């Protein structure tokens, strides 16, 4: 084996063959049946969002400091970001690919940051490009479904009148959500924006008969919500000191006196029950919540549960009320309870709660609040519309069985959340527009586009970073309407948006251009192009793409 010679300068190099001609004649693209395709893809967060907000795109704008542009992307799909950034239960974060890397992105926190920034800066919604005139659309109810429908209709230039039985618009957002979760000034500001683009609100209007508002209108959208309470079917539940969840919250949110006494028993496991429990803590009571199923089966959002625990609410699972002990003054003084066990599965797929014989016990309670579900109040329809259970039946275009009448939100079957209700209203507005314009409604969707999966993200291009959360405003004993969590600071919003993978969204990072061994990729205008004559389909660009934007597909 000979010894190696170390070359220390170009003068020591031996003669080598070198071509000085170009290689454009060698069209290596003819060697392959594959080609790289740059295509924006569906992000999993957007797929999980009922409103299909383009989260991956607005995160990139936040990272660049283009806050107003980011906000405009959101409000093109959701007109209430300051509200939903607080009260939406952010299913988008459940689909976040970042969760496979370190922690899911704080999407609702950045949405809230942008919503608050817009209110502070006075950013406004785009007015309709064209006023279509003619008869208005009547919207019954100004909760999220009604506001979503009004927004969608005005965006297309239709006149809209929204009827609300309360003295101010907002529906369940105003009467059912405590201020410590969503300050009313923010709701007022976002509703004021809708008024500026031409939505007319008529408050204090109790509609007892649909005929009253259906004359002389283009269509009617029913968004009256679920304001009725479910019957607890418990002996003694008609005495003093007994409340129902929404009734309690309406009083609390209107600043009316709510006499709870020193010990409050809350019955229920949903978000209304938790809001009642947390409000009662702020009224100075010792609060215990009783739920007939296990903690894992609670429909309430886990974050709400954690906050209630932190504030001192006691939780008791697999316990159900059996009766109310009434004192000589006609006021509740105790609640009788019985322990439950899991039985056979019911129609919901959960184990049916079964009483445990001989397990009854009593607890003192100066007030008992039943928060066991809300029901639509549909008497104004006089039994005319078809039902699905206790909800209104609607078709794929949000139409009820009454001609010209649409419906959405909590009065139809489906998910009961703010974002789902907003989505119902916006979808109904879009369907009305097609019908008004005599356009063909879209055909039923075929196979849904698949979102970008974790395996399509090149984790090598990203660093782990802690999730940024709003500062908790700690109080020994929570009082009043002060929010529990602060909005992200601008620095936090920047850092958090930088954690976003921007799944399926090209951010012009040039990785494909740099790695192409044939120099076949180039940037022209606002997109990447491929020189088909020289790309030999090696797939390196697709393999290296950090965000799953490039795929290798068969040539035509």
C-alpha cells in the first residue's frame, strides 16, 4: 500500500479532464416517469376547525409581524376571533402535528392575541362589494349561529335583520358565558363591527309566532338556541334555593342578585355546570359538583375542569341526586345523593349509570343548581317543522321542512359549541346565496382531502421550544369578573407562531431549490417551478421539504 500524498496547493494537482461545454443537451428529465409537484395541502388544525380557518397561513403572517393581514385571514372565515379565542374549545390543537414533536401549538392564544389587537387598533371588516337590495333575511337569535349567518349574508350584500329577545345582542355568548371567561366589552366590539357592515339588530323582540317575521322577507334563519332547562325529575326540586344552570348564569351575568348561601351543590358534568360552579366560588360559596358518570366521561373541557379545581371546586364522580331536603321555611337545606356504578352501554356508547343499592347519603346545601342540559324552545313554530329528537331536522343546505326557513346552532342536531354554531350560520348564508342566485348547490363531497400527517413533516428542520401560554392571574379567592388568564404578549405571540410547522403551506424556504442536484428547481414570480427537461425524479426535494408541500407524482 503506497503512501498518500498531501496536496497543499492547486499547482500540485495532476492534469485532469474537464468539459467547458454546457450540459443543456442532456435532457435527464426523459429518464423518469415521476415529477415533483408543489401543492399547498390541508393542515390538520384547519381540518379540525369547524370554521376551516387557514391556521397554517395566518401563523406565518404573525411570525412576520403582519398582524392585520393575519387577522384578515381569520375574519374571512370567523368574524369573532376575540370571542372564540377565549370560549372555543380549540379542537384545532388536538390535531396539531407539533404535538408529535413537543407540545401542540397555542392556536387559540394567538387567535385571541390578534382579536384583541384588532379591537385595540380599530381594524374593520371589509364591507360588501355589492349591495343587492331587495327584501331582507330575518334571523331569529343573535347568538353565534345568528351572528355567523348575518355576517355571511352581509358579506354577499344582502340586507339582514336580526331579532333578539334580550336587551342587547349576543345571545348565549352574552347571557351564558361568565365575564371571567369572556369580557362583554370584547363581545360588544366585535358585534359593533357587524353593525358597521350593515347588520341591523332589533333587540327586546320576543318572537312568539314565526308568521310575524316571515312576511315580506327573502328567507328566515332560526338561531334561537337552547335556553330551556332539562327536568331533573327529583323530588323537592321545586322549592326555594333551586336553580337551573342557564337561569343561574343569566342572573349572574346580568349582575342581578343571586342568593346562593354558603354551600352550593352543582349537579351536572358539562361546561355549563363548570361555569356555574366557578361563578358560585366568586359569590363566596363553598362549591361541590356532583356528576353521575366517571371523570373521563365528563363532556366538559379538561382545561375548564383544571381551572375549577384550582379555584377550589370539589368534584364527586359517579354520584346522582335522589331528592332535595326542604326546611320548614320552604328552602333547600340538603340534597340526598346515591352512588352509581357503570352498567351496560347506552345509545351514546357510554356505560349507563346504575344506582348502587344502599349507598345513599346526604350533604348540606343552601342552594342546588341543576346543570344537566339545555333544550330548544320551539313553541313559536306551532309544531310546523319536522323534528329529529328534540331538535329541528335540516337537510344538507340547512333547510327545515318549512319552505324558505333555514336553521342552525343548538336547535339542530350536532355539536353544541360556539365555533360549530358560527359555522352553521355561515354555511346557511352561503346556501341561501346559491338559492337566491338560482345557482346549483355544490354536489355532495366525495372523498375528503387528507391532511398533512406527522410523517410528512421533516422534523430535522425544527428545534424544540416551550409552548407559550398567557400568564395566569392568580387570586387566592377568585372574585368578580376579572379574566383568569392574560392575553399573550407580542413577544409571546411571535415566539409561539415561530413554533408552527405551517403544515402543508409553502413558506418559500428554498430548501427544495438548494437540494436539487440537477438545479432543476427555480423560483419565478411567487412560486417554485420545475424544469421538466432536467428533473430526473430523484425525489430529494420531496424528502427534504420541511412541511409536506412536495409530492412525487406520475408524469402526464
